[in-house]
């Protein structure tokens, strides 16, 4: 079950915040956007830490098969794979730092939210949870701004 991290944003979506909803609770993460090939390629590599309510939101031009690896990544991460509506389709828990094994998110991936490893389980983020962010406005968004 997700625990409430902050009240819902009344002002709508911001590009540096992702809200998550599921099991009747809401939380939010401050995010950096990775929406160009160069930003997606670098991701969270070489970071020695990540604040607890922070993450990186990878956004693609269109839904596609997405695979990640942990090359040059120093911290364990949860990878939350999301479709164009903002609905979570798959969660990979505790990706291992430095591991070169491909982590396949499946097909139809429009976005991936990376957060500190262990937080997805802690907050109950699972398939069917919904993200709110302006990136999903053309989805059509399951949770619109």
C-alpha cells in the first residue's frame, strides 16, 4: 500500500514532479527528465546517491520495447515501466549496480521511472498503479493533469 507523501497537487502537472496513485493513496517524486537519446543513454550513471523522493523519468517519443541495464550505475534502482496512459505495466525491483544483464520492460513502454531500490515495494507501486505527469497528456492519460 502506498503511503501519502504529500497532498495532491492542485495546480496540475509540473515537469519536475511525478505523482503516483494506487491502493487509494498518493505520493510524489521530484524527477529529472530524460527525454532525449543522450539523456536516456546516461540516465543515473555515476550517481553515488539519490534522495529518497527523487528519481529520473525516461520518456520516449512513442511506445516501444524498452530494456535497461545498470552499466556504470552505482546505486540499486527500482525501474517502473509505464504505458502511454501513465499506467504501470511492470516493475523491476532492486536492479543490481553495475550489472550488464538486460532488464526488459516489455512492449508498449512509453516511460520508465527510476527510483531508489526498495521504494516500489515499500510504497506498493505495482502494475495498475497510475502516474500523473504532463508527458502522458497525449496518452490519453489515465490520470489527467
